């Protein structure tokens, strides 16, 4: 992917929607043989404060090929994801893909697919 990372794209879109947000994923140079990118609680890249009823949302951001893998990780491997939801937080999985603006055209633009992860999914 040229240019922006998926996390940067998500941050820009959230801010355009009037959401206060910050990156909570960090690079840990001491983990693993060459360092590891670590998400908050193992699944949150961005913490978002939505105005109104939505509240605090933990956002996982990925590309089109990572959607199913990250969904499975959140639902099966993250021990704190359900705790996050039971504490009143919400979880969104954002996967970015490039789509053509017109059928048969050449112009493409990045669009997010946003999936809400709920307690009922566990």
C-alpha cells in the first residue's frame, strides 16, 4: 500500500466524522527477535470517543485481506475483548479496500468496511 497506513486512514476518517481519537498501539522493540507491534489489550489500535450515545470505542484497523483474521482474533484469542464490552466499551473492526468510482472506470478510492463486534458474537 502506498502512502497512508490503514491506521492513518482510519484516524483521518474518524476525525472527519468529529470523533476524538488517538493511536494506542505501540512498537515494542524488546519483544520478539526484531520487535513487535502491540495493540492495547491485544486488539485495539485506536481509542475513539464518539459524541452522543456511542461512547468509547476500541477500533481495530486492517486491510481487505485481514478482516476475517482480525475478527477471529478478537472473538477467539483476545481474553480482554469481552471484558471491554461488558465494561461499556464498544469494538469496531475497520477494513480498508480500494473500489472503483465508476463501473469500467480507472479512478479508485479507499473505502472502509466497518463491523461492530458485540457480546452476542462471543
